[in-house]
């Protein structure tokens, strides 16, 4: 009985030490896993941004070449699109600053386009009247052409689409007129991105 009572505290001490070691091992394992995950996140973040560059990404220095925006030809039945799109195209090219905007005939690049489609698509209906549209999605399609003035080489020749949403209210024509600059701006941003990124 005496030996058993002496060995009991020893067994408890041994069990406590084993428990502490197991706890330390579990903590170390958890820290190791967290460190591995943190390393993986850092690795993904640093390599994911390795190809990112500020400014133009088409190989040109900012403002190295100039572009002249010709008035877009409106082939749709929607009035006043030409002025809105041409104006927004000029503003967006100035904002992006990959190209220098030029109004003279000696620009390096001539940008022109035809507005070929204007679509109105129902997005949501009035909750208590399934025949009445509450929101429309407006789409404006343009076939855009950009070419070098001297060589005539085509830089961009494709259809580009711009979108915006409108809430109808009681006056659809008025809502569309108010949304025209937003629609034209989205189209202009998409065209400018194609020119700036060199995705031709």
C-alpha cells in the first residue's frame, strides 16, 4: 500500500508532464500551420502583383502618342447619342492620360466609330404589377476603329458595348435622357481601356 501511495503522485506528475508536452506540441503544430498559411498568403499576394504596372501597359510612355477623336456616326434611332459619346470619349482619354488628346489633323492615331445598337432590357418589375417595368438596363453598342494616321495600320477594330441602369418612374424618355452621359461614359471607358491596355 505504501509503494502504491508513493507511486500515485509520481504517476500524476508523469501524466501532468505528458499533458503539458502534448499541449505544447499542439500549440507548436497550430503555430506551424498558421505560419504556413501566412507564408502562402504573402506568396500569392506578392506574385499576384508581380505583373502589375502603374500607368500605360501597352508599351508606350504616358502621352507619347496623340489621338484625335472623330464624331461617332449614329446608326440607331435614339437621338443625341453622337454628341454624348464623342464628348465622353474625349473626357475619358484625357482622364486616362495614356494618349495625349489632340484636336488637330496631325494626331498619331485617328479614333472613329459607328453607334450600331441601342437596347433597352427589362431588369425588374413593379412588385404588385408584373406588366410594369421598374428598372431598365440600357446597352449602347459601337463599332470602333483606331488607326495610325501615317501608316494606316489598324490598332483597334471591334464592337464595344457600354451599359447603365435606369429607374423608369413616370417618364421613360426623360429617364433615358438623364442616363445618356452615364451610358456614353461606360462605353468610352471600355474603349479607352482597350486602347490603353493594347488588347487588340
